[in-house]
C-alpha cells in the first residue's frame, strides 16, 4: 500500500511540476507575444477566452445571453423548426 501511495504522490508531483513549468513559460513568452484563443463548443452557450498580454494572462468564461432571446434558437431547443 505504501508503494501505491508513493507512486501516486510522484505522479501528482510530476504533473504539478509540468504545470508550473508551463505557466512560467507562458508568462515569460507573454512579454514578447500576445496570444488569444477562443473556444466555443457547438450547441453550448458557454465561451472560453484564453488571453496573454505583456506580463500577464487570464482565462475568461462567458455566457451567451442573446441565445435565450433569439426566436430561432428557442424554437430549435423546443423541438420546433
């Protein structure tokens, strides 16, 4: 049982180290490059924005409220045409 715990700890520690290195890499890269990524799953109302600006980066999660009031979208969701 101790071997399993040790192996699990090593795997989680390795993943944490990789995440840390990736974050530092993106942070340093952001001083020279601006990156933006937009993710929207088909049929979903949620949007994800991944943005890096000089010396900073952030993730923004958005919700498409306009779909709630769009008659075509409402009709499709209710099984209509």
